[in-house]
């Protein structure tokens, strides 16, 4: 297995990575929410975090197929030379 040439740039600027990280945080909160103080936990249902995780995951799938100019600038410049 070989990493792509601009893997550092992808990790830094890719919306897919950001959205997947948000989905992971929301899913973790959904699992840990019952352990929070009952007074605080009653403000938000754990299902809210699960739904947010689902939405962030769906958005990450969409972001994966959208052209992100920042990630392709170096490739475009190499192709012009």
C-alpha cells in the first residue's frame, strides 16, 4: 500500500476527513452521553448525536466526490508544465 503524494495536504484540507472526524465525535458523544450528569443529559437526547453522526457521514460521502480545488492545485500546476 502506498500513500498518495499529497496525503498531508489531504489530511489538512479535505472536507471528507473533517466530516468523518465530526461524525466520530458525535457517535462517541452518543455512546458516552448516558454517563453525563442527569441534569445535563436531560437537555439533549443521545439520539441527537446519532442523527448528527449520520448526517456528517452522508455529507462526507458527498464531499468525497466533489472537486476540492485546494487539494488539486499542485496536480494542476504539474500538468501545465
